C-alpha cells in the first residue's frame, strides 16, 4: 500500500494554513461562495455545501497563516482575493485586521503575559 491513504486510519487532509496533514475530523471545511463569482470564504462545519472545499484547523493562527500565504484562492481554485470574515467569526478569531490582535481590553491580561513574552521594562 502507498501509505498516503491508509485504510486503517481513514482519509487524510492538509490544513491550508499550517500545511499539517491530519484527519478531517480535526479540520474545518471551508468553501468559496458568491453570486456567480466567488468572493467570500464560508465555513462548512457540516461538510454538506457544494463546491470545492479547503481544510483548515479551527485555530486563529492557522487562519492568519492561510490568509498571509494567500492559500484560499489557490486551494479553492478561484481568481482574486476572497473575504474570510465569516471564517474569522466562526472560529472566534475576531476581526481580521492585524491591529486587532495587539490591542487589549481594559482590565484584561496584557498580550505579553498571554504570549509568554518577556518585556524589557526600560
């Protein structure tokens, strides 16, 4: 047997963000949606939507990697940029702007404490 599709383990899919191969049960399927011309990437948690799908870990870090690598248009075989705000909402990644992840709310733990980074007080 070739090993890529081992019968005992079931199917294997690749996350378009981190490029890790894993079981589809650990990944979120996303599809391109739009009127005639796909312009939006939408989550497909039930795996029932028609069309070509791409697979992504339901993790904000993998979503950011996929966007930075421009993986959605390539994986879904569509031209142009795709809006992934529906996927951001689904996985709880918040707003897709890059500045949004650096801001902390009043009374919350500073980002450095969350990331485990040490900050020079000087």
